[in-house]
């Protein structure tokens, strides 16, 4: 079976990583993340519901294409609406 080149990307308080992988055609986004787990910074716990490809959220079962960069997103620490309210209250 032919392989395709993809990347897994993560950036967070644990560290940053861009992991190049060669995976079989038909590999899903989550399967690629599982393959990259040993190379991710210690403490990273990916969530299948928080994945994207080139800044577009995708389901974990999305089949990857040549050159895709799977991004692992972190949970939000603060709701964006609450952050706006706080900035408005400060006058910023």
C-alpha cells in the first residue's frame, strides 16, 4: 500500500512539536495522532474531538491526504465571550 507524508503539530505549555510521518493511504487524523504520541511532549493528552487540518476543525475519522498537517488543539482556558467582557471592563 502506498504511503503519504503528513505532519502532526502541537503547541502548548508542555512544549511544541511538529512530527513528520509517513502513513499508509487511508489513515485517519486520529490514527496519525496515535502514531505520533510517543514523540509528543510529555503530558500531552490529545482529544479526538479537538483536531484540525491547517486551522480547520476536522472529525477524528477524517482520512488524510498527502501533505496534511494535523493540529492537536488544547481546550480553551477561558470562554472567548468572557475574555471580551473582561477586556471591555478594563477599557482595553
